[in-house]
C-alpha cells in the first residue's frame, strides 16, 4: 500500500521511500491546466489511466524546469580554490536534458566544457552542475552554449573558456522534418581558445577515446 504524507511517498509493502518536494499552489494550478489540455485533445480525464496524469505532469514539469531556481554563478563560487595551474581543464561527455522553448519537446545530448585557470579553479562537479542548471529550463541550444561559457568566464575569470554541445532535438525527430539521425552541434569560445592551436587541442581531446 502506498502512502503519501507531506511529499514523502512510502510503499509499506516494499519499504521504498521517496521524498518529493513541490510547491503545492503551483502543482495545483498546473494540474488544472493539464487536465484542460487533456480534455481539449479529446481524452477522457476520468478514466483510470488518466486520473492522476495531470498531477504527475505538473510535478514532472517542475522537475524538468528546476533550473530556474538555481543560480549557476553561486554554484561555481561554492567551490572556488586558489591554484597555480594554467593548463586546460576539460570535463567532457556531460549528459544534458532540456526542453526546446519553441515546442516544449525534449532535446538531449552531451556538453564538453573546458577552461584555462587564471589563479582559481572550481570543483569539477560544479561544471556539470552549471550545465544542469541552465539546461533544466526552456531553452534553445545556441543560448545554452553561450550561457555556460559566460557563467564560467564571468565567475572565475579564466584565461579562456570553450563549450561544445552535441544534441538531438525531438522537435526535428518526432514532428516537422522528422529526421531521426540529425545531430546539432554548437560551440562558444573565449580568450585563449580563440587561438587556433588551443582550440584544436580542445577539439582533439573531446574526440579522443582515452578511457
């Protein structure tokens, strides 16, 4: 038997516990709106399979857009350390999932992020966290690429930043042109990465299979 109390979901039979925290007012308003949407497309929202769907989608949408509640600059600042290291630091193959702001359909792929420190480094996990913070919003890939670059540039003032994102867009695969194998690549560079040699080193590293 499943019991929900204050956002804590417990299945008494299996002992499984899941903590969920959502804004109750927003959840209720979103649920009402999604029920209206289901009615408008011709569904019966009273049938068993759809009775709780508006509530599920309301919670899901809040999770998928929780990046609005995160400050990426603060994430970086929470783990800044003085370090005399002036070589490239690369975190590649960072999984990202986002929603296209034009159709509210998913796009997903990988981000490759590098920077060259200028007196300060940041925790490696923080790079992945700022990718998450910006991608968990309604987005376009071009803006997302620049936001990640600019956040690192403005927060830790490195000698250069490089960001490349490769993603598949469901708005191209499920509707419209319906090209299932298309991949979109965007890039943004600053500082030292505007030099051909440094940029080529970055590109070679993200393409290399070192593990």
